[in-house]
C-alpha cells in the first residue's frame, strides 16, 4: 500500500528581511493544492527542514503558529482520506479546508495563482491539439519554473521582479544549465506572466522591459559535420543489427538535409520522380510547415539505402540514435579533436572550452548540418540550398553552417599562396 501524501509548508519569500507568508502545498493524485495559511513569520525563525517555526523559549507566538500548521496538516490528511483517498478537485479541497479552519465565512482569495495557472495553460495547449514537438519545450520549462518554486519558495504574480529574476538565474546556474536553455526559461516565465496579465489575474509589469535575458558571449566552438568522404566510409562499413539501423537512418538524414522529426518519419508518399525522371523528396517540415524539395542523387549511397527500407525510415528513437552514433563514429575512427564551447547560465554568461574527440559530438542533428555544409563546399549557393533545408533567410543559413570565418581564412590563405608564387 502506498504512503499517504505529506502536506508541506513553504515560505512565500524565504529570503525576505521582514515577515513572509506561509503557504501550504499538498500534492495528491496528480493534483497540486496551494493554500494560504494566513500566517506570517520571519525567515530567520523558520526551519525549512522541519517546515515549522524554530523552537524558542518564551515565544508563545511561534508555538501558536506551529499548532495551527499541525492542525492544517491533520485536516489535509483527513479530507484526503474522507474523499476516497484524494478523489476530489483542488477547488473543492480548498472549500473543505476553509470549513475545518473556520475561514468559510471569510472573504477567501479565489484568484488562480501563478503555478496553478501554468498547469491550466499546459492543459489548454493539449486540448487545442498542439504538436508534441511544440508542446514539449513548454512542459520542460514549466517544470523548471515549478522546480525553482519548490526549492526556493512559492511565489505569486506580484513577486516576479528583478530580484526574483536574479534568484532564478542563480538557481539555473547552480544546476549548470546552458545559457540558451536558461534564457528560454526566463522568456517563457515572462510569456506566461503576460498571458495572465491579459486575463486580468494581476497588474504586475516589473517583468517587462529590456535586459531580462542574459546576453551570450561571442565565443563559439567548431560546427561538427561529417564530410562526404566520412559519410561514404560509414556507408561502406559492414554492419548488422542496431548499428546498421543507426548508420542507415543517419545517412538518410545526411542525404536529405531535414530535421530528425522529419527524416525519422519518411514514407513512400514523400518520394516521387520529376517530369525529367529525377528522384525527389517532397515534404512539409513538421516543425515549421515550410516545404522542402530535395533531389535524391546528390550522394550515391542514399537511394540504395532508401530502397532497402522500401522508402520508409528505420524506426529508432532520438535517444537510442544518439547513443548509437557515438559508438558507430568511434568504431569508424572519427577521433580528431574538435573545439567545444559551452556557455552556461549565470548573471554573466559562463564560457567553458574543451577539446573532445569528434565522435563524442556527433548527434542526430549532425546529418542536417553536414548536408548543408557539404553542398555549400561543393559550390552550390546559399540560395540553392535554402529551398532544401527550409531556412528562412540566407543569414540564418550562413550562421547555421558556420562557414564565414573558415571561408575567410581559406580566401586569405589562397591569396598568400598566389602572392608567394608571383614573388618567386
């Protein structure tokens, strides 16, 4: 038999210099009850481990708070058991708790609080049929915000200001979150606050304005790609079983230039022959709804692989594919060191540099970048590549390939060689 859920008590502002409101948090059967106790205490007099006031002599006020919290905890368990072990909505749970605590006749705050509002927004996104690929980032960052609230203290709409931003940044930094990921969390926090404000749930505007996100530094690492020679080496490797499936799916992606969400779901209706007999891939990108039309004869190994699978993509999850790619590429001997630069969250971006074997950095996305880079190096223009990869602007594609700095260095090197030849 499973244990009974345990009521928790958290301070609304655990780092307040004066008194802070005490909230009751009760999680049961996938629900979350957030209940204001109406009690306040100084954080210096609160024990976060026991979730009760620190026991101090000659402080009857603290003993009184402890007794009231114990009563609330007991009533929570009682209501939970009486309602067939939690078969009750949080709204009705609150009403019963008000009755037991004698607050039923008082004016009770009925506003949907922020963390509850986040859950409502996620439910709304699901009900509206949002794609899983679009919904998942919201779920991930909402869980981050909830994790912050659980560890650092519950907060309301009005609490979100510059100081809470700094606390959240410090919390993300302690967890070594990448800066792009952390900034997305800050951005979604603001996005949900703005939605709530437009619904009339609060009037706070302290989260608006500039400077909310942490600026990234210019330091970047090497763009990891596999060259046509390396791709052919993979295609020629005698493989069976799992690694063969990993290799084949990767080559399908590297030969067509799409995202994993697209190249992992190819079916025969995505392929046809043009009026001139050219085999073509045609699809609408799942993430962006942008059409892509790609010739299949760019690399000689692509069509034989597609034919082997009847023009269906081999079934493989992204996680298993990424794990298998590291084994596959190590087996292929792709051990050249590459400069890896990671920027981590902090009040200022934290730059970490390292050199790792190439096989450790090959992922399910490497094939898409390899496709675009290889075609550019073959002499095809950015304008010719864009309709195949679905990038919205030439600037985005150039940045994605990361070719500008290398191309500049190669052009200078070629010019130096010419000058030396002329001097001789």
